[in-house]
C-alpha cells in the first residue's frame, strides 16, 4: 500500500504540471472556455511529453483503490492508518 501511495504521490506532480500548463497556455477567459481548452489539451494524452507519468499516476490510483477495497478491513485496519492515506 505504501508503494502504491508513493507511486501516486510522485507521478501526480506530472499530472498537476500538465494541467497547470494547459491552463496557463491560454489567456484568461470565462470558466467555460478554460474548461474546453483543458479538455482539448487532454484529448490526446499519449502525445503529451508527460504521458508516461500521467498514465503511471492513473495506474497507481487504480491499484491503490483496489488494495483498499479488497484487502483493507475498515473496522480493523483503517483507523490505524496515517491521515495521508485517507486523502
């Protein structure tokens, strides 16, 4: 679980950077046009320079949720985990 959390944490920075780059590459407008611009920027994620990290962060998130759903008993284990695992 710690491994998947660390994978998600480190690779999520690339995803955040890609979103920030997409938001700052276009002049400010209303929320609808920014949303459409970000949607268009992520329409072909595989062509982005950080695609590998974005896909790794999505894979880590899926693995992490799978572990939480399949192997962690909420009554026995979840209350003893550090707060960062909940976030």
